[in-house]
C-alpha cells in the first residue's frame, strides 16, 4: 500500500516528508562527514533514501572532485541532513577548482598526514598544558 | 509529545539548528514531525566558509537524531504556557 495514499498533496507540502524532494538533485550529509549527491528516487520514515546517479563530493581545501558511485541505498541512521540543491545557484564558491580523482586522493592523503603530524606534535607538547 | 507540539507552534519562525557535527544552520522552520525531524527553508549556514558544499542549499531536511540544539527567537518562548503544559503532561494529560 502506498504510504502517501491517505495524505492529500497539501499535507505532504506542509509535512517533513521528503516527498517534496523526489526526483530532485539533493545533497546528503552523512554522519562520517561524507557528502553524497544524486537524484532522490525513494525514501521512507527512517530517512532511508535511494539516490540515483550518486556521487561523492570530496573536498580538500579549495579542491574538489565528484567521484561517481552509481545507485545507492543509504541507511537512515547515517543521514545527518538532506538538502535540496538550488539549480539556479552555483553549487560551490568560484575559487574552488575541480580536479581528477587521483589528484583529490593525493590531496586527501597529504591533508590527513599533516593533521596526524599536528596531532603527534600536540601530544609531545602536552606537558606544557596549553589551553 | 510536548516538544513536538511546541515546535509545531514555532513553524514560520526563524530558528538556528546546531547539529552534533557542529554545523549550525539558520532558516525558517517549515515543519517538524514526531521524531523532531526538522525542515528548514531559506537556509544559510552560520559558518559558510567552512562548509562550501552547503552554498546552494536553500531548503533542507534535518534528521531529528542529529540535532544538538535549536536556538529559538526569544519572543517564541512563553515560559508560562510551557510550564503549565509540562505540569499537565506530568499528571498524565
């Protein structure tokens, strides 16, 4: 049975239902910080969602890359936010540059290493008891 | 049910929702449901430079389970009504 069959179109528009985002391009923020983009094809009351033509937007500093993934089913508990992308607006600020997947992975690795290094430096200096 | 009813009364007001991942979003409260999932309209992220991927998001759905705070307009809170409703709820309706 269609769960929407007893809801009138007005009810859906005024509710938190994801129906208003169906067949639109959305961005899904996940609990691990990943950002997935795609067309919303299905959902349920737990915010489980199906994304068609999904891709992961990897952002490192001013670089970004959309890594294609295909058809994705996302379990609701991992969802933080679902945003409708305004097609009339730029998705990213103009100073950001699109790079290849290989380049973004390299940038990601460098970024991770520098933050790891910061972590160990901090650990070594812990006896100073800053903050 | 109390906070569900309470948030329903705030529909149309401007609120700031802070999430457990520290992302704070300001927008007009469009709707809320029993899980305290929230839909916002005309959203803007408080620290936009840190979250460039949110630039073109104007409407969004926030899962209730990831919300840390909702900052309300001061005039949206009537402590007396809330207080009475709480006592009514505590007595079992």
